[in-house]
C-alpha cells in the first residue's frame, strides 16, 4: 500500500474524531464522492479550528486560490490529503510568533539570529506583517512570467510560488530569505512536460535563467541535457523555485533586502513513492540508487537547498516550542499521527 493510500484509509477512522457530524459525509472530488474528503460545504474544517478563519481571510485578502478549493477556490480543498492544508495546519499558527519560528528553524539553520517580518506581503488584519507568508511569488516578476503570459500575477496558481516563505537575520547580520516547498502524499509519474508546443513554451520560459553562466546550475557540465531532463515533476517545480530564489537574491533590488535566498523542501519520510521514484530517465540513470531529493542536493550548491522531513519538523515543533497541553499541538498529534515519535 502506498503512503497516499494508507493516509486515505487512516482518515476513514479519523473523520469521527476530528470533524463535525455534517462534515463526515463523503465529499465530491473531481466528479466523484470520496470517503477521504469532507462534505463539500464543510471543507473549511480541513483547517485547524484555531487558525481557520484567519487563514481563510489571509488567502481571500491576497486573492490566493486554494488548490482544488471549493466555491471558486475561495475555500480550502475538501481532500484530507491536501498538502496545502497540511502546510497551513503546521505553519500558519506561527504567523505572529517570531519567537517560536526562531526556536524551531534555528534547529535547521544554526546561523538564525532574529526572525524578520515579510514586509513585502500585505499586513495582517491587525496591521502587523506576517513572519511567515504563504504562496509567495515575490514582490516583482523576477522570472518574467507575467510578461510572457500577458496576465497579472496571481499567488498560488499559474506562476512559480513558494508554498511558504520566512526570513531571518543571520548571526553575521546578513538577511536570509527561505522559499519553502511542502509535500504530503504527492506521487509523480514519468509525464514529460517538454514535448509539443506547450513544452517548447515552458522550455523557452526559463532557458535564459537556467543558462546564466553565473547562475545556480553553472557548475553542471552538460547543462543542455540536464535542462531537458528537468521537465518531469517534481524536478520541474524544484527548478523553477530554485531559479526564482536565485533571481530574488541577485536582482539589483533584492527581495526584501535579502542577501541570501535559499529553498527549503519539506516532505514526509514515509512518502517513499515521492522520495524514491525518480521520474526523469536521464537523472535516474545518472544518479543510480539515489532518490529525488538526494539528486537535487547534488545539482545545486549546498547552501542554496535544504531538505527536511515533515516528521522531523513536527517533532521539533512539539519538542522545542513548549506546546504541552496546547490544543494546536494535540491536533497535530492526532491529525498527522504517522509523523509523531513514539
């Protein structure tokens, strides 16, 4: 049984523990009723109650579409294995907690001195800026995507977006911006995205950034072959996010004064289908025996990419943030129980 299938089965029982009676009815997803989805009118219950209203408001004010969302994507997906909802449940409670952000993420970034607000984002309803932003595309069109598509930029859809972002001041005074990618039950097949007219458009979109002689991939010998090999998910996502981070860092007007912009990838260790299945034939043959994230660590500079597991992050949250007796922590323990240490 795959991790995705096991999670679906786990939610069959969890529905009764976590959600209202009305929400427990099968919800429709892509045209069919599914037991692992909440009833259509109760998709908001996919978010932890303590942050539900503020998270929905955050997305609404910024015109961010929820992935597979309900009611014209103004509300979260009703799919209980939705990675976006997982990300929000785990990180949105930290939006106003720079102290806990530092406590947690300094475990992965020892140089973390002070958490900084995302001043490029819109203020929260209380007038303060968030310390974590979601579906972040940057303050300007770094990759020229809006110009090429001839449409306004939107967060969370149609443009390269980080699932989350935070920034901090390092011990040496430099400002570090982190662009985050969050995975839950995702699986990918060998669907090549570089063929046909649409594929050529995709390749033309990013070739100049990829081929930059001083860019993120400048140390690679056969860059032409590598570029073609990245048009398989999830490598295509990783490439675009890594290129966005590079442009944010090197642009003459640095993104929120960032001296360093790096990528943080968070994925369950238990999701072996994502970690071990290498979808790109060229990369699979070139890096025999290595998984997706291990391969990516070989392709980009060490200080520009970091990979951690959801399990480690959640256990770090519970261990370091003094959450004993906290309703949110109790919710995480039940909702994502597969990730918790015994």
